[in-house]
C-alpha cells in the first residue's frame, strides 16, 4: 500500500489491524482490476457512543475506474464502474462543515448517480470530511456530463 494511503488511514483513527485488513482487500481487488490506484476513501461515521465505523472503501484508479468494497473489514465484496464523464447527479450535505475546515463535529454526505442509474454514497466524519471534500472537488464535479 502506498505510504500516503496508510497515513490517511491512521489520520481517520483506523486501528492498525484495520489498516492491515484494508491493505489485504486492496491486494485482492488488484488481482481483478488492473491500474494504479490514485486515491482511496473510507466511508466513516461516528455512532451514538462516539465509536467510528468504517462501512466501505472506495478505490479511484488512474484508468478512470472506481471500485467500492462494501463491508471490507469483514468480507471481500467489490464492484466497479467507470467514473470519467459518467456522472449524472450529485448531492452534498454538510453538517458543521464549511467544505474546508473540519472539526470533531463535522459531517459530510455525498450521493452520486452514474448515467446507468447505479449510485454511490460517501460519508465522512471529523477530519475525513476534508478528504471527502477534496474527492468531491477533484474527482466528482469534473466528471458530471
């Protein structure tokens, strides 16, 4: 795994055992899909007890494909869609977040729809909002057609 990906995982509070699992599922996905991974994003939310949960992992590839690995901490379930110029809709919702400066209270939700009516949901909490805002600006908005 790229060092900056591991740094990102640690920055969102992911325990080392989960980082190792993330690296493992990425290696499995790379056996199916070729192409360098340019960006990753871990969906996360904080439950009512303040515990951070990580329901899915997104891989953005230089080839233009995007993979979502649902329940990646407990199983291997991977799908793929072509992202480049293939988005027909997005919706973003921010709570206690200005799309630039996150806090422990920040939450960000992004829903997208592809031209084939497949959809995806991204959610970030705390510092992960900044990563999601970056992905939104750099990878989602430019691919609306």
